C-alpha cells in the first residue's frame, strides 16, 4: 500500500507522458507523407501526375487551346497522400512535385492559400463552395481536354490537305 501511495505521489508531481491532443495537434510520424507542392516553372505538363492519381486530386485544365497551355489544379482535401504523383513526375528530383512532411490544415472558416498548391485552391474564397467548385473544375477540365483533342485533330487534317494540295 505504501508503494502505491509513493507511486501516486510521483505521478502527481511529474511531467505527464501523454500528448496534449485536443489542445495541440499531434506530431507527424517520421517519414510522414503530407501535402503535395507544385512548382509551375519546372513543370513540362506531361500529365503523368494527373493520370496516376488514384482519387483524381490533380486536374489539368486547358486554358489556351491554340497553344495547348494548361493550368495545374490540386485538391488537398481529396488527396490520399500516397505520393504516386511525385513518383511518376519526371521532374520531381528537380522539385516540380514534392511531398511535404506537414498536413494540410483542416478546411475551416477560411481556405488556406498557397501558390505551391496550384490555381484551384487559390481561387476559392468560401470553404462552403469548395466541393461544388471542384466538381465544376472537373467538368471544365474534361471539356477542355475534349476541345484540345478536337483542335489537334483539325490541325492534322489541315496539314494532310496542305500536303495533298502541294503534291
């Protein structure tokens, strides 16, 4: 009984061994795979990251069909942080796509904006519109891809006609 009393007293005056979870975020484990960061200057727009992403958290939207210019869009709240996009990126060694060791902050009253997260998240002001705007983006991206494919097809047909006329 005396041992139990002494042990209880030690526990009352010693520093707690537990985490302060509800009041402080718990630390990430070693080698934690967090938010995907993007560097547009290094991107060659090969679309490998979009094609390999299991949940479809990366979408490229064609914004200039004549030149084929694309815009990177990333949804960190849809991402499962598997790192497949970083592994598939041919420029990831140079820093085009990289995976942070930090979590994306929860979607609360405001949207966390960061240039490294792409265009989509930086255009959203109201977190309540986030999901609806992502669905709109997915539709626009699909439609823009179809328009680009049709444009390329028309360009090929024009070239064939020019070759026939010149012969």
